[in-house]
C-alpha cells in the first residue's frame, strides 16, 4: 500500500536538447570528408546531399571517430565488431543529465557542486559517455564493464586523451571493489596507433561464458565502493532478449557483441536490476538514469519506481534524425524546491508506438494507411515517401468525425474518389479555420514503429482537437497492424 505522502510528479522533457551541438545542426558529411581524408571514401552524394552507407560498419565507426575528434577533441577507436555509438544521440543523453543536475529540483550531496562524478553502467569498449562527459563538462567518471575487450579498450580510449584521462576510472564489474582492476595497458616499446592496436585486439574475445566459474557481472551493488557517492549513474542497456533479434534491422550496422546487445528479459529486465540496486543504495546517488529503446517499457518501470519509494521521476525523449530513444531518471533525495505544475497547454507534438506488427506489414503499409485514414473523412493529404510523412489539413467537421471514429472503411476509400483531395506542390494550402498537422513514421527496431504527430499551426483555433484526432488514428492503426 502506498503511503499518504505526496510525491513529485513525473514530468516529460523536451524531444530536443537545445544545448547539444547537434540539436539543429546534424553532422555535415561533405565538410568532414574535406577535412578528414580517412572519412572521404565513405561519403557519396545523392543529388546535392552528402550521405554515408549506414549498413557499412566501417563507415559508421569512422564517422564516430571524426565527430569525436572534430567536435570534442577526443581521440577514439574500437576493434571490429564492438558496439559503435552514434555521437549525436549520446550527446543528447549527456546534456539531459546536465539539465537534471542543474535543475535544483532535489538536494545536493554536499559540497559546492563544482565537481560532478558520474557512473557509467556497461561503458563498453567505446567508453563514449565518460569521454563526452569529461570533454564537455569536466565531469569525473567511473565506467564499469566485465569483458576483456571492453575493459582493455575503454582504458585505451581514456589513455589516448591525456588532457582529461585523470578524470576517468575503468572498473571491472566482476571483481569486488576492494580488488578492482582492469587489464593493464602498458608500453610495449613500439609505437602503434590506436587503430593498429585494435586489429590485434579483435582476436582477443571474452571467454567468460565458457568458463564454469563465470559470475554474472554486477550492475551497481558490488561495484560501487563502500562510502562512495555519485551525482548520477547512466546506462545504455542491452535492448534485446536474443542476438537474433538484435541483428534484424537491415538499415544500420553499428556492430555490437552479445554482451553489449542482449540480456535475459531485454532492457526492461536490465533497468529493473538498476532499480533494485538503487533501492538499496538510495541517496548514494543523486540521480539514477537509463536510456530506453522502447517507449512501452516506461509505464511498468515507472510503476516499479514508485513501489520502491522514489521521491521523483523524470522522463524525456531523445530524437535525432529518424531515431527516437527515451530517458528515465529517478531519485531518493529530498525535494529541494516545490515543483509547480505548469499551466495546462495543448500539446503540439504527440506520439505512440506500434509494437508486435504483423509480419506481412512494413512501414510503407502503415504510412499509406495513415493517408487513407484521413482521406476517408475527406481531409486533404500529401504523402511524402522519402521522409515517411503525411501532411494533413482537416476542417472542424472532419476533425470531429475522426475523433468520434465515425469514418468510412479505409479499404473503400479509393472507390469514393478521395484521392482528389490530395494537393500537388510542396505544401498544402491551409484555410484559416482548418487544422494542419503532420504524421511521421519512424522505424525503431524490427516489428516496432514510432508514429509521431505535430501541429503545423500551433495557434490554430482547432488545435484543441488534435489530441482526439491523433488518438483515433492510434486506435485504428493498432487494430489493423498489431498482433
């Protein structure tokens, strides 16, 4: 039974981190190719736009290397097959944590707050979060992991950046804290580039799972030392339950080993372990945080958090290009100031997930169904297959019809000639008292799509109808496409 004590409300954050370098300025591939000859072979042009092949692991790895060097002054490399992070997405997570720390919502751990210390759960060979946190904000970090390659290469990446290497400690999560150690990276007497050393390390793989004495690595308990305190922890958890599931997305190639990509129960189980450990450590951390790949997991995890007695929960959405991820943060610290609920406003951006999509359907089918759904009530539509979007203009009466689910069967749309409602040109003409909005379809992972709607005219007199219209679309698509 919950106590009668009031708790702070969970407040969703912004989909963009305005202080992130990449918020409104995605990487310029053409400019990077002109500055870094090693990146140039991976860049090609589609019309006037420079692109890379996202299914080429070498291309995505080289992009990460040059972005870290060019934008952050960080020297970096990983061996073949290790998980290759996208810098803009990881940068968004770091900036969100900085927003949490500077918000003043909860009490501090003491001190003047000038020295921030974080804990990265499963830092990986890439060690991306400690490297970004140290270079952007001067934070100190403990990064934990348990495979030989991850520990060795995380340490190599730290030592390749002597200007802040003293801020980052790499810790073995399989070794009790009192005897924590990492594979020593010594000077062999011959100078090798970090890339050349990676070629040697690709032959060294963890044999923990073949060892009968293997102990499942700890998350926080057993890795955090006695009397140690942190301002925050963060995690990019294994999203998948099986390695086969992890490899089903043909559109990208970011590598990743089973240890990095998979755990029993997927991300929900992994984050549940963090919650369980946090309930023991409590105020040893100001903020506990994790990234999530599935929005649907938020509801259950937030419920678990209230059950263990947290004082506040915060959520946000990270959007970069066509990829969306979610952030979850919680704390056991006392609330430092009263949280005043913001005035009720009409949301201009809404979203939902289509999960467990029937195998015979693709994102294209869903996009076409979105168009047909709105055409069936007479709304004007313009489908753009290159951006996977549909622009819609609907009158007051049409919006009310949609909200009441009183629309024609979409399968009979074409026989009624509604295609004539689509307008040519780059945009739809919007009469003053009509509702204009855009629906986008994003591929998240195999069998899962993110559907996002955004108002094009936020000050429209009909903007209050948007939520009902979008809710009816959600009900229709889930009924048709989900198992």
